[in-house]
């Protein structure tokens, strides 16, 4: 389904079910299709929407998009989508989407009933010399170099190898590979810098007073765990939860545990 918003561009999103509003925000190098199993499972009890975020799936970045404007403009689109869903929403964000979910709650806390933030990548909350960031910076630099050299496919494969299963690329359908590769420049030069460096000030986070679950695995890159630990000290209503044996893609690899965590919020 398309959503027309203030930029006069079209945002694609999936919707299923009826009931309380629930918004699912996908990871980087993904799209709303990430949530197809979750949509089917949650639709009997929720009105669930899963948008393609800017630069992903069927929602390209407008030509004038920059890392400095992406967060504000993406939040405006999400608020328009919440207008359609109605009522304060449970917002579930994974990785890239977790940062946008937090930005949404900081911008319009009255619109967010509660938050489930899975493997958040708001690396601007960490000290620049945090050792957990070194592998992330190295991979991003490599991916940007590959994009600039004209090899977006290699950049995409390197990104997925780091954040997901190293064998994922070989199992992706060709159409999915092409869609992810097509977004490589926007991912590494607009979306990634905007989200990784999201400027959450203390005053921003002070507005987020709803119940929060900070969900991480114990078997993926260390940087999201460091972000979750930092957020747990900054958000008094946050509940840290670790899913044993899970990596960065835990909503997919540990689907049932993920659904239980989403639906068991008070």
C-alpha cells in the first residue's frame, strides 16, 4: 500500500489485521518484507503496519535527501502512517529501525504506547574510541569504497556477511539481491550515516517515558549490545533482555522468542 506524505513522494508499506496499532520498522539492507511472518502472526490481535523505510524496498530516498535530514523526514512519514493506524502504537524496531523507533518516540512521545528496540545501532551514543565500534567502522569504510569503485554487489555482500549470516547472500532470491544492491549507495552514504550517528541529546531521551524493552542477542557484533547497555542507563523505563544464542538478525532466527517479547509487553 502507498502512503503519500509531505515530501510528495510515495512510501510503500504492508498492513494486516485490526486492533491496537503496532508499527514494525525493519533493519538496514531490508524492507517491510522482513516482517511477513510477523505480520501473519500478529494480525489476529493487532493492526500491524510495516513500511519500507527511505532507501529500502519500494521507497527510494528523494533526490534532496541528506544524512542531516533523513531522521526528521522519516519520522514525519511514520507519524503520517500512525494517523492511519489510529491510537498510540506499540513500536518495534530492529537495528536501523530501532534507531528510527527511538527517534519517533523522542519526537512524539504521545504517539508511542511502548517500544521494543532490537539490536539498536545508535552508535553516536557511544564514545568514539569504544572498541566495539572498530569493526563497524572498518566494514562501513570497506563498503563505501566498494560502492565508489562501482561494485555495489560486493559492498552489499560484505555488509550482509558482517551483520547477518555469512551464507545469506547465497540463499537470497535473485530479485531480493537486486533490490538490496540497488540501495547500496543510499545505505552507505545517507541512511547509514544518519542512523549510526543519530544525535540523541539528553533532552531528547528524557521525553521517552513509555515502557521499553531493549532486546539483544549474545552472539552477534558487540556494538549493538554496547548501545543497548548505554540506553539502559539513560532510559529509566527500559528493560534489558538478552536472547541466548541469537545474533543480530534475531527477529528472523529466533522468531518465536521475538514474537513472545513483542506480545508480552504489559
